[in-house]
């Protein structure tokens, strides 16, 4: 599921910022950018991310900003020199005020660089506190999105249930029409003698093959199972995907047995709703 979260935590002289963006993916694909002095904590950071977010394309960025009180910063002289040369060119070429430009240069955060030292315990804790905040924010974002999706699923399921119920209005008429068609075709063959008992047996066998009561019952059970799965606390995106596949299986079988234009139209509408459900399932963990 998509989401965004940000967390910040400060020590006496540094500010730690964790930002997380997520996109849909079937597996946990984590892209992690962080200061190299915290590389020893990378495995634990990845573990905490997957414990909360489980799967998805996850982009996590951890940065450090030096606070004004920090003593562990120095001026990036090479970068300042490059900017200064450009400032002098602007002054000579266009008459810009050099002093005003230097003020802006000194305010550039890229000019201040942290001296690389082994992180303290407080700094490591600050990293994980910021990460926890970001994860909680992403999780809340996903929960809100999930509630919207749940409403949409409930709407689609209700439509499919109503369409399934409407099939019953065509069933008795459908059977009568099939019988009349078979008898009419027999009359066209000009067969003088027929074994009426054998004909009835064959007719019953044929109509039983066209009966889709079993498919209707199974589809109704799948709909109920889908609804129940939606209420489970744990994310069950894969299970919902499997159930949706069963929707398609039962509806396709019902359509192949229908032998009726009106029922076929209902089948097409049910398929359309199932496809909309499947599209949204890509957003579920």
C-alpha cells in the first residue's frame, strides 16, 4: 500500500530525521539511505521496517542535521570556494551585491559538514526513535487507506450478491425454454417412434449438466468468506487474492452453463465487479 511517514528526534547537538515512502509490491523491497557511521545498525533498521510494514516497495531515508550548538561541524571549504567564485563572477558581470550573496551562501546547509565520529548510544537511540515515529505515521496512513478500500470492497461484494440473487428469476424460464427447444428439434427430425422414458432420462441428464446451483452456493460462500477475511486484524492480502480467483472460477462456470442471454448479461456484470476488486487488491498487504 502507498504511504508516507516522517519522524524526528534530537540529541544535544544533532537532529535525526527518518522519512519513509511506500508503494505497492508483493515482496518487501527496501531501499535504505543512511549515514555510513550507522552502517552497523543497518540490519536492525531493516528488521524493524519489515516487522511493521511487512511488504511493499519501501524507500527509507535517514539523515542528520547539525544543530546550532553542535561542535562537531566544519565548513566545507571546497564547496564554499566554488560558490564564492560564482558570486564574484555575478558581481563583475551584473553588479550584484557580493555581501548579500555571501550571507545566503553561509546559510546553505550543504556548507556545514558533520565530522565523522563513532555514534554514541544516545545517537543510536535517536535514530531508532525517529524511525519508530516514521513507521507509525506510515502505518496510520495505510490504515486510513485500508478503511477506504474496505468500503469499496463491501460495495462490490453487495453488487455481486444482488446480481447472483437476480439469476433465480430466470432459472425456471430457462429450463422450460431448453426443453421446448429440444422437443422442437426432435419434431423437425420427423422421427415417428421415440422411447419417451429414455428421452426423459436423457433430458434429465442433460439438464443436470446445465444446473449451476452448486456454483451459486459456492460463490455465495466465497463472498461471505471474503467479508470475514476483511475483518481480521492481520493483513490478508494474498488470501483475499485467492478468494477473488475463486469468484472468477465460479462465475465463469455459471456463465458456461447458463445457455441463456439474460443470465450471460448478469455474468458479465459480475465479472466486471470482480475485476475491480482484483485491481484494488494490489493495494492490500
